[in-house]
C-alpha cells in the first residue's frame, strides 16, 4: 500500500497514526495533548465540561456541530439536537493540535464509559439520506439517518433486512452509496467506509491516517479506473481537507487545495477529460484537471 499526502497536513495527521478505532478517541500532534474526559458522551442538546492539558500558550477550541462556551484549557461543550458523533479540535499558540470525538445520544440510556463509546444509538429510520439500486435491479438499498442500512425488494419495497452497527457497520448514519462493476456496493457513513460484495461479504476500509473514521463521508465517486474519490465533511477543521482518493491498488492520497486550505466536500462530479469538480461547504467550487492541476 502506498500513501501520498500534502506536507501541510503532516502535523495533524501524524497523530492519527497512533490512533486506533478501539482505542481512546484522541489524536495529538507535536506536543502530547491530553483530554478529559477521554471518551465523552453527552445527551443531545446537553452540555459537558471538557479540558485539555499539555498545551503551550493560548488555546483555541473548535466544535464541528455543537458549540464551545468559555476559553482556556477548560470549556463547556454544548451538543446539537442531532444524535450521532461530533469532533472537537484544539489548537494552541505553539501550533500543537488535537481532536476529540464526542458521542451524542438521544436520552438518559447512555453512560459516559469507554465500553459505550464504541456503540451507536438509533431512534428510527424515517429520515432517508441516500438510495441505490443493485446491479441486477432486484435490491433497493436505503441509507438512513441514525437507523442504519435497509435492504428492500426493489419491485415491491418490502423490507428484507436492516443492518446496523450491531452487524458491523461503523455508524448507523448512512450518507452515500456507490455501486461497482462487480455488483458490490460502497457505503459512506458517519464513521467510516464499508464495501459489501455481491456475495454479501462486508469489508471495512480506512485511509492510513484514519480520517474516514473521524469525519462523515458525504459523497462517493468512481475514478473510472477502479479507484474511488471520497468526499468528507471535516467540519471546517483547520488544516484538514475533505478530499480523499483510493486507487485500485490501495494507494491513498489526501488532497489539500492551496486556494481552499480548509473545507468540507459535499459533492463530486467527473468530466469526460478525467477532471474532477469539487463542491464544498462554505468554500466554493474547485476543479482538478485530468493532469492533476
């Protein structure tokens, strides 16, 4: 497996190399930043106190979906009303940075423990994010918000099965689909990238720096050569771009466009010349030519 990455991302992404999905959800770069609590969870619309140590100088906090109240090394995080995951980032005066994953649950049924940090809670399947039809047009795949993945009969709409994190999905929030030539299905979730083969085999994929585990995958696009373009919502996190490519040979590239130093990718479109249009959230439209310019 080969890796390519823009040098501007190395300070933050270096910390991701020491993070694993089952480990405490913290990444650090440069200095050894330590968060408390280490595995935070909070009720939707609620609040929790967060603190960080190991910083140098003034500290700035950023929240992807929620909001931060206060300044310094201890602040109050206010969760959004939407159940799911959020990411809080910290940047100090010396350029050291860290990310903390926060699990947002709907009621009082969750406790703040490391064991619960790997679980997702879903309420219903009424909110639909994306749809896909199988290659043989027999199966309709339905991606829901917090309700997992539905498998339905395409002709009747009859529900066949519901797949959730209990079946191995990294998240119950399904954002995007992409079918492949072999009859398989790529699935972009809030917690990672999954492929389901035509034989029903599930395979979890992530880039070597595990960006796809931290941020929601918003859109998927074939590169026409067996590879995959992946759009990621980075919550406008400083220094982290939302465009990732995986080649057919499992070579991963994380792109950072100089004119758009921090952005979240919402949509992707290719043209006949091999170029790529990139639609972002709050940072405009970008274009990458077939020659890579």
